[in-house]
C-alpha cells in the first residue's frame, strides 16, 4: 500500500548506561544499610535532596552527610497504568511526592495502599528497598 | 533592538507519516516556507533545526535536512529544549539576525517519532526529567508527570476530570477544521471521560498523541522583510525560562513557574499586557497543561483556568481564543516541530489566513506558548502585525 513501505533496519541499538556515583556513593551505601541520608553544605548549610557534591547555592564542594528524615506529608500522586517499555513487568504503580519535615520533597513509589485510599495531606514514611538485582532504592508507605 | 519578522511559513501534515523519511518530511515545510517568503534558497544565511531526536535514525538532523533541501554551506545547528525545541529554534534564528550574523534565517521544527515502537517512545519521553531520581527506580512517564500536577490542581482549586475533558473536546472541535491535524474528528465529553486511564486521573483523551511532523518559518531583518512582503509578522518579544529537572525540587504543583517567568519577560519585551492578546496557542500536551497555561499566562487568575474552559472563554468568539489549530491534543505533537507549528498558526491568524478558524484580530497581537518537558523549559513568543 502506498505510504506503508518502510525499510525495516537490520541494525539494532541497545543502550545501557554506567552512571558514576563516586562523589555521592555514601547515599547508596547508607541506603543499602537501611538509612536515608543526604548532603549538607559545610560552608552555607544548604541541605539538598537529591544529594549533590557541589552546593547549588554557594558552589562549595565541601559537604557532610546528614539524616534525611523519613516522615513525609503527601503533596500529590498518580497511578501509572501505561508503563514504559523497561517497566513492562511491573503492575500499575502509585507515584507520590512527599514533603519531609525539613521542607525537602521526595518523589518515590507509594506502596501497600489502594489508589482509592490515597489522599493529599496523608502521612507517609520513607523505607529502604532493594531490587532483585540488589540495587537499593526507597519507597513511601502510609504512616 | 533591531526588528525581525516572519516572512514565510510552511507546515507538513501531522500524523503517523510512514510515507516520508526525515529529510522528505522536513522539506514539505521548507518548500512551502521558501515559496511563501519568495526568497531564493541561496539567500538563507542560517538554518536552525529544532528536534529532540533519538527516535529516528539520523543523529545529525540539521545537516541531513539542509542537504536534502539543497541548502549548501549555510549556518547550521540543531537545538534542543525538549517539546520547546521549536520555539528555541525560532529564538536562535531570530537572534542570529539581531546579532548581525544573518539577514535571512529559517527555523525548522522536526520530529519523526513513529520509527520506533510506541513503548520505546514512551520510555524515551519518560526519561525527560531527572533520570536517576525519577526514572531508574520509579518509571515515570510523561502522563505521570502531568498527572502529579493535575491531582494537585484538582485538590487545591476543585478542577475536575470533566473540566480537563472539556479541553479535549475543544481541541478536537478545532482539529476537525484543520486539514493538517492528526485527528480531524469531533469527540463528545462522554467519550473523553470514558477513555482508558493512562496515568490516573489522566486518560487517553487528556493526552496528546505521538506524532510525526515538521514546520518551518523564515525570518528576515526589518529592511529585507519590508522588501519581501506587505504582511510581515513581527517578533515583538520572546521570553524564556526554565525550572528544575527533578520535579521534587519544585515549590508547588499547580502551575509551571517557567511559564510564569517566561510570560512576564515576553510581555515586558513586547510592552503589552496579556489582555491585549487577540489569539494564542497554549502548550496543551495534556489537558491540565492548557488549564494551567490560562492561569500562568495571565489570561485569568490562578485557580480560574477551569472556569475559562467551562464558560467557553477560550473558544472562537470568546475572550481569548486558544489553540484554534486543534492544539497538541488534536493537531498532534511532533516534539521539536510544535513550537514552529505554533508560530505558523499565529502568523496565519494575524495575516487573517486561517479560514473558518479565523479569530477576530483587534489589537494585531498573537501569542505562542511552548513548554519543554514538564515545565522544564518555557518559551513565550509575542507576534504582532505592527
């Protein structure tokens, strides 16, 4: 049919990235050990999440690790039903953004709750998790 | 600052374009724009291609397009500002004239998204944020990003799923009047409300489609523009801004800060207020995005966007008609092409060439609002007859 003729390319391209985490590896190490920490600039005191080695406020590269805190208030959420190709094996998942006591926001899955029960303003808690490949990550659960 | 005008426009058919390759698709628009401007191709000094890329086979679209179009040894580059790449291309082309490096420049918006399968497209768009913190472990999708805004807007202002569906109904109404649109069929409110949930509360009809398409505008210096045409459409002001890659670093989720600051800068540069805009395109990649755009652009107060759509204030004949070309929702959203397509539409409107979709032009001012990502980038361009 006119307009339907395509050359189905023989060449495939598969991309998998090795993402450097050297400068903030303590975040992942702590997460593996069950703790959530983040960076605090030792010069201006700015606390960032996600952690970053260079302060976006004063540009200092000196920082220390502080507890992130785990108690959060739900700001907004969604449930993803049409997932990306690399999440094809996942059941529909709820994603939430929560505000921590220190004022920082975190985006993560909200687990162990039905969509109908999720409400803005509800209390949540961050918990460490590990993927089946052994990669650490964190999720929210209802507090 | 020296004045720059749009003197030629071109626009391909939007949709699933398996009938053309990248070069052929871009040339559909380039040929029309060159003819419309009445310029010789050799008089074009600079070509800026806006394209996000990654879903079609060419890594260097700018030179592939220029070669196909027979534009030899012209200034060339590709620019990326996600879904605002087209507006970034218009700005870069405009700046090259203002800076004296070009007398005539062309901005080409281009995207070919259907050469990979749909799931791969969704994957690539979903990575448009802060990869490590939003995608690697949490599989964000583009609808999911805007769904987070929709839920917050519903919670704060009482905006409803029905309000969002009304935006889709409006888009399809005008899409049905635009022969270049991907979707040219009216839909009912019930059909939109009953469509498949993609990322709650956003449904299939809240979302723009995956689209192939191109658009082109030719810009010229004041002196050359006046020689070329009796109806130059002047670039009165461009405002641009950005926001954090990571959504968790935003202050709230009921509007796009990048749009607010880009709009303020554009209004200041053009020395106008939002009330003097006759017709606009707003970046409706999702229906909630159009509702927030009304507010962030100053067409209404914060929280009153849903009221505007309920009352028909953004329809033809309303207070300020928005997206009379069908918007991203019905016209389609070929990422890099969209900003240029919007400039083409507003140029047509200001030239009074929009036919049955023609808005009433009182002040001679139109506005292009183009967002990249989830408010990661924002460009607001004010165009005018004078």
